[in-house]
C-alpha cells in the first residue's frame, strides 16, 4: 500500500525568471491571485518560483499540487542575496510583502508590488514598512481604481508609479440561468420579478 505523497516545499529558490513573493501563503484571495498569476505565466513558458518568507499553509500546498515551485524560507538578507544571485530572477512580483526591497535594488532586480485592496487597516508599523518600500519599488499594480486612488492619495505612492490592472471574473465559468430559473431565484430571495438589482 502506497502512502499519499504530501506536497513538498523547496528550501532554496530554483533558477527562475519570475518570483512571486508573499510573507505568508495560507488560504485566501491574495493567495488565489498569486497562484493564478504564477500558473498563467508558467503556462506561457516562464520559469516561476513562489517565495514564501513566513508561514505556508493550504494554498501553498495547492500551488505545489498544481506543479508550481514553492520555496519557503525565513527572511535573512545574506541568505536571500546568495540564493537570488544563483536563481537569477528577472523580476519580483510581491503580494502584500515589503521585505527585501533594498536588496532587490542593490541586485538590480525590478520589484513590483501588487496592491490587493485598500490598505486602510495598516497600523503605524505596517504603514512605515510600506512607505520604506516605495523608493525601491519599480511599479505598484492596484487591483481597482479605488485601490489605486487610496494607494496614491493616502499611502504616498507617486502617481506615475501606480497603475490599475483590475481583478477580473472568468465569465466562462458562469452559466446563465434560464428565465424560469431567474424568476424562481428572485422569488426565493424575496425580490419582485421586475425589481432592479445592482451588485457591486
């Protein structure tokens, strides 16, 4: 009887073109975006490594099961420097991770931050870490116009360094309901047949 093989994490960054960096990779929307992006880029022929500088959980295991390389190491600048020199990445996409920006700048590796939501909940320490990362971040990618507006106006990111690439919905995954099914669903939810619904 064979044992189930558990997904294994790497302890060294493999040679790669692109690093997806996260402080933690547990379970949630941020992790899903990172996995989808890494998977899409890998399918297009890029060598992608996911670098987790903290805790790895369910979604990190999911990434490994999908054939992605996940490296889990604590942030130690000297160790990371040596691994980056050997892995030779062309770019780092950070997902709510501000660590290593000075190091990436010294090694001339472009550092791009994906801003996943309005970071209004950052405490003083978190705001300071974000602010410290701005000079060495080549580009900030906001997931919506509202996120971009907050990032520029409230967090101090220069306007020219922040663009919007909106999170999308894979509409092909959704099969429209028949008129009868729509009427039944409206009734079930307590809406009149002609009542206007706006979903944001």
